[in-house]
C-alpha cells in the first residue's frame, strides 16, 4: 500500500504542478492542506485513473476519497487487483 501512496503523492504533485515534494504531502486532510478546489480534485482523479489504469466510479466519488491517501490507495488497490470495492466510500459492488 505504501508504494501506491507514494505514486499517488507523485501524481498529485505532477498533476497540479505543486511546489512541494511528494514526501511533504500528508496522508489526510489533503483538500485543506493543499488548498484544493473542485477543479483540482477532478484533475487529480483523472491523472489517478490514467496512472493506475482504473476507472473511479461516479458513485464512489466523495470528498473523503480525495482527502485521505490511505482510503484512495485502498480504493486503487481494490480496482487494480480486481476486487472492485469502493474501499469504504459506500460502494461495495464489483465494477461491471
């Protein structure tokens, strides 16, 4: 899971052209810590989908998923391993 989180941090820095090192990105509270708005979060998630070859289902989108790297890493792991869970975001059904 740490490898996924490290990749997520790099994607976040690259996609939003942040002037911080990936190692400085916190695990939680990303929206507030980085001053993300709705456009930033959508752009970040598009990059996540591209980087990991996953599709984030509309019903799984939530501020909680975007704001917590642990939760997002679990979600990505589930999608890439074929589990297809919403990682605690309210979804739990496999992707069709």
